[in-house]
C-alpha cells in the first residue's frame, strides 16, 4: 500500500497536536481497507476456490482471524488509533499471503483468509506463520507502537460439498477455542473425543 503525505490542519483547539494528526490520518484511512475484500467479494472468491477443488482437486483452507483484546487497544489508544491499527494489520496480513490467496474483512476486527491450493498440513503451518508474523513487531502509528496479536480458527477444505457457511461456523467455533486457550493461537482441529472427557 502507498501511504501519501497529507496536509494536517493546524490545531484550533487545545487538543494535543499528536492527537489531531492521528484523527486526520484516521479520516484518510477510514472506509474499505486497501487490498481487503468485503464479505460479498470474499464469498465470490471462496466459491472460485470451491470450483477449483471440484474440477482440479485443489484443496484450500479458510482461516478466521480475530484481533485479541481489540477493546483494550481502543481503550488504551483511542478508537481512531484502533481503526488505523486495523488498517495496518490488514497490510501486514496482506504481506503474509501468496498470489491467489484472498483476505476479506468480515467484521470490524475480524478477517477471513483464504489459502488457495493448500493441503491441511500446509494450511496449519501457514496459519501459525501468519499468527507469528502479526505478533512479531508492534504496529507503528507515528509515535505510537501498538502491540497486536490475533487468534485464528481454521478449516482445511478437501470436500467441495463444504459451503462457506459450513466452513465459517467450524472455523468460528475453533477461533473461540483459540481465544479460550489464551489467544495468540491457532486452532485448526476439533478436540478429539478423548480430549473432551
Ligand atoms: N477501532 C475499532 N474497533 C473496533 C472495530 N470493530 C470492532 N471493534 C472493537 O472490537 C471490540 C470487540 O470486542 P470483543 O468482541 O468483546 O473482543 P475483544 O476486546 O477484541 O477481545 P477478544 O476476546 O480477544 O476478542 C469492541 O470493543 C469493538 O469496539 C473497528 O472497526 N474499529
């Protein structure tokens, strides 16, 4: 993504100048996130991958990534800075995926990631790597450094009968287990019967 320099208006209130700068940047960034599909476009991309699985037997994976403690980020840095952090996070996610993969924003602080042409083992490794790369360094927002981690629930898809809704609900269930297990984690499987005892 190209970040353009923008003219920041002079302060007319007693608001600290750093805050004004962040507000202006937030207005600049708000709206759809660069390189990130909305829900409808992401669904279309999911159906394309599903078609490839049917015709070419290319397995793929759906990951649902959710920012950990997003409320605490907003509370500590302000909602506008939270918006900017989500923009920067989408850039970082974008840098973690390959050509042919897709990223969609499916909720305020929730992203869907489609890993194309990917078997279950590779999907789990790539999900771990995405989670680790997000946590590697804080997101830099001018003078602010915002540490962000994500939790991921994912499903490797090798059966074309698996619809988006099926995959989404399975991935979301796993996401909540990743949250319960402490966050900054990936969950790509359901617990075995033995684990539940
Ligand atoms: N700044 C900003 N915050 C958002 C946006 N969308 C959702 N949020 C915030 O994300 C938070 C989601 O809250 P919760 O679902 O309780 O979870 P959380 O604080 O992220 O904690 P977890 O349990 O780790 O998910 C709320 O405080 C929302 O205000 C957004 O577009 N911008």
